[in-house]
C-alpha cells in the first residue's frame, strides 16, 4: 500500500500479503513493526507465510510484516516526525505523517477485517516474557487469547490513539502479542508467535489442516501489572530472571554507583511473575526496571511458563535459548 514518501523523492509503500481461501470465513490481519525497531514479528510473519497449510484456509489472511517502514529503515521505534504510530489512530487523510499512515492502515486493513493480531516486542533495551495483552472483558478476545497459548495473558488498559482502541471501536477483536526485545531476534518468541497465530486461526475455523497446539497447563490471566522503578541512579545488577515467581518485598536487583558504594536494593512492590525487565545496567532514577504481573496463584503460572518453554525449546540451540527465560 502506498504511504507518504520522503524528502528525497523516494516513493514508499507498506508491504501487504493477502491470502484468500476458497471458502468464506473470517478476515484476520496479522501486523508487525508498528514500532519500527520491533522486528521479531517480521520473522514470525515470514515463517507463517511459508506454511503449506495456508493453501487451504477458509476466509482471508492479511499479513503486514512492516507497518512502520520509516522506523524500520532507521532502526527506531518512531516515525520521522517523532510521533508514535501506535498513538495516532484513527488518523486523518490530511493530518501529520503519523496520522496519514495510521489512516491508511485503519481504512485499508482494520476496517476490512473481522479479527486482528498485532505483534510487538519490548521497547529498546527491554525484554518481555511472551504474553498476550487483550481486553479480557470481551468474550471473543478472551477465547482467542486462550487459544493463542502463551502462559500469561494480561487484561491491559486501552491507550488513547492505539490500534487496539481503534479496533475495539470498530468491533474487531484484537490480540497484542508481546515477546522479546527490540532489534533482536529471539527464537523462543518467534516460534511461539507462529504457533499462537495458527492456534487462533484454528479457533476461528480458518483451517481444517493446521494442528491445534495449546499447552496442557491452562493460560493464566492477570488483571493488573505494575512497574518497579529505580530509586536512584547507578549500575543495576539483576537477581531474578524473566518468568520467575516473586513475592512482595523480595529483592529483584541492586543499584550502586560505579565504585560499588551507596548500594540500594530494588524490592518487589507486589507478588506475581516477572513479565519484563530492562537489559541496560546503567539506569537513572525513575527508570522502569522490572514489570510484574499480579496473580493470586503465582506458582501455577510458573508451571504454565515451564510447560510453554518445554513446548517450544525442541530444536533450539543453546545460543537461541536465552538463560533469562
């Protein structure tokens, strides 16, 4: 799809793959890199499109591997006007650059779809445990979130101008898949993403040939999450890994100055599961360091995460399987 060009008179377009089934059915869009540096989703879509089972789907599959082509070319989350595309929906035909790109995506993709999956990673220098963010108060969203098969699903608040908010207004159930880190391929996150999308297609009745692969341990839902922030500036040392169970008051890490003095413990503000974390040792006071999803029964979540990891680790090399997971 054509999008506004750049100052060097270079025409730009947003790549779109459309697969029409021989039978009627849902219209599912799968998008990636709405933030230009979140590249795991690009590889997920590439592998998805290679599946031979897509030759016999019901309905339509629309894949958009790089929504923010500007940010992708420049290794950045944002557009050239420094706006966040995922805060610019529904956009406007004659608005800012971000608004125009959002308008193209909204009218040409979302408005013509019945369901959607948006693929994300953590922000730059942050890693997320694979999980789904969705409106769990919506029955269809909850059903599809469970079908996707990540160990954790978070009932996430909607953000003004986000793709999820616009999809809700258009009655298009949308899942947001978070996994891995910006500008990095993570094999576990990619494998789980492909598997999750095909699970959703099965749940929607889009395929009779793709094998449904949902983990034996039920998906656990979190109704809230919170960030633990740096109480002072310095160098951070982690003492806990992604996916681990944490208790309120437990030490997550320590921050000290470059000489190792003035050390301060970073303690958890609640009981739950470590869902995301910063990877930068150098932190400033107030920086978000650890993202914790709250659960009543965090131990059962640990079991779900272990089952999830075991289901996707086969065939991976040790280098592909980060110790943090």
